[in-house]
C-alpha cells in the first residue's frame, strides 16, 4: 500500500488522496482473445505485451485421442 500511495502522491499533488484499501483485481478472462481479434483486424497492440489466447474454459477436458495402428 505504501508504494502505491507514494506513486499517487507524485502523480496528483493538487488533490492529496490517501488509500484506505487495496484496489480490487479485475478478471482478465478473454482479454487475450480480444487482443488477438485486434491483431487479426490489422491493429498492432504492441504495448500490451504477450497475453495467452485462451482456447476455452480451463476446466474443459480434452477430446479423446484417436487410436492409431503401428505396422512393422
């Protein structure tokens, strides 16, 4: 909390605010797919960094593998 408070103090010296609690984290599910859609449409969001593109919900099971035959 103290490092965030010092950053806020440096950014806005006109309106001194004191943090009473830590900010809540936001769920970023789907953000990687959003960035991929932007890239596919021709935009280049290079300042966003690398976010993985999710294939779907994490708890989904993988489809069963097809059997294959090995001949000698």
